[in-house]
């Protein structure tokens, strides 16, 4: 699968551009702040129906304007599809495939998968459990539409239950029948989510471990531990007994929305004991496993987006990653780098052809093998 053409209108810092891409390696180069990452984000939008960096759609409109649109032609297994996203302030975001609008955005997720590696991925390691849940949920949602539906419904009932808990505290009256209705749904959907997460992490970890060993030359042992109270035999009983506490807290304090994934190196928390290089390697291996598990499930290679990936990796780990590109492990790839010569040198050393796009304040010039094309 690959993108043949991408068109942006009033998206972030781009007024209006249309770009044609190579099926293989596309390098977006230019100083920081010129809009390299915004092109990757537009591709992410068309895959996952949202920005990777700013979830507020109105803040992705070019300054001073009121509407943006993104459109691309995807080629997958010999079939072409036009995917478009449009948003106007004060209206609902619209997504279309071949000019037919989706009734629900969730219907689109997983059709044109991408894997993005970006500097803010370090939050998966450094921040709290919510970030890690979102990270792994994003992978599962691209893999499994039923999981996505269960997660959406679970979160809907969770919001409704939390809203009811706040109302009961305010009024001083508890509607137990309503609470039990929410509880039955949360327990049922929560159990399905827990079981799918447990099944997923076993297969995913084996892929992750292999990629980490390749990138690090087997220098460290790493582990991912999925932690959930939902797996306890007494969970349902404890959940029901917890209502008094939930009323006091005005929120649901037990369930899969509290799950965590413990990231470990040499038996210790990666967050505290991993070096910058080890943390970056861990993240790259997480994304490589993401790529491989999607490829195995879908039967084709997702698009790989590498945003500023060469920073914080030593030369050996960079070359290991680029060798995977040379071995055609991946399909279409997008690489951003503020240091054009560094990228050219790395690709040249391994004899990898690439198309370069020189970006300067929303203006893009295409150059193949360093020679500018008009």
C-alpha cells in the first residue's frame, strides 16, 4: 500500500499544495519549524481520522482561515482509492472514501494503516498509564474493529456512570437501578477488552523482543508486563462492593480504564533506569513490532512515518534501522530530517534510492538523488 498523491488546503502552515510521492522512500528535509512534520500528520489524519499531535481539529486550520481539507490517492493491491477529510469551524468533521461519506469515523480506521515514530513517543515511557493504554489501544484499533467498537462503548458507559455519580453526590439520592445498568455493560465490555489485550500482548511482545535484540545487538533484556485488576477472580465482586468509594470519589475507580503496561529493562523500570539511547531503541522496537503485526494481519505493509528518527540514536542503531529499509522490510516510507546531508549520507552508504522534498515555510521543492526537479 502507498500514497500516490497528497493535497492540502489550509492545513496547518500550508495554504494549498499537491505532492506526488515515490512508492518507496520519501525524505522531507528543511530546518525545524518549516512544516516537515505537518505533512506526516496529514497522512496520519487520513489513516486514523485525527492528528497525531493536536486532537483539537479547529487548531489544525491555517491561521486566519476557517476550514481545512486533506485529500490523498491511495494505491492498495492494485486498487486506487481517494480518501478525503474536511473540517469547518462549527461543523462536524467529514470523512469520505471515493466521495462517499462515512456514517461513523470508526468505520475508516484500519483500512489504510500507518505507523508513526515521532519525538513525542517518549511520553509512552515517561508519562502515566493513560498514555501507554492509548498507545497499545491505537494498535489494537487498527487491527480489530470489534475491539474498537467495544472500547468506544465501554468509554461511553464509563462517562455516563461517572456523570451519574457526580449527579448523585449533588442531589444526595442514588438511582441504584441506573448504576446497575451501567455496571452490567462496563463489566461485559471490560471483560472483552481485557481478554483481547491479554491475547494481543503475548504475540506483540515476541515481535518487539526480536526487534529490540536486532537494534541493540542483544545488549539488554527487556520486558513488557500487562497489568490489569480485571483478571482477578474476585474483580466483579470487588467492583460491586466499590460503589460507596466511587460515590465519594465521583468517578469509577476500578476497570480496564486503569490498566497499565510496565516497560522494563534488565528487570527495572525503563523510565528510571534506561538511558536516552535505550529508551529510544525501546520505542523504535515498539513501533517495528506494531508495523509487523499490522502487516501480518492485513496482508500488506502499512505506511511508515519516521519523524526526526535519527536524533538520539547512535550510529550503529541508525544503520540497523536503515538496513531494514534496504532489505525492503518496509513498503512506502516518509523520513523527516533537519540535516539533509546526514540523511543523504546514510541512504547513500546502503545504496538506497530516495526522493527528497526540500521544505521552507510551507513551500515544497522536489529533488531526486539531490538534483532539484522543476
